[in-house]
C-alpha cells in the first residue's frame, strides 16, 4: 500500500491531476459509502445488484 500512497503523493503535485481528482471526489465518496454499507451487511456485489435492480456490470 505504501506504493499507492507514494504514487498519489507524486500525482498530487500536478495541477491537472488535482483538478481531475477534485471533480470525481464526490462520486468516489458515494462509491466508498456503498462499498462500506455492503461490507457491513455482508452482501456480495451480486446480491446488491439483485436487491436494487441495477446491473452489476453497469
């Protein structure tokens, strides 16, 4: 994991990367919240897709 953190630190020196990162930050927060809730309820991605009616691949 140290390698990923190192890469992020390096990329955060690039203003274009920072702008792109900030643009997707809200979407990433929603994705993280969904993943955390799924894990807390011990559901697979397939089970969540079935319960929500949303295609797992989409």
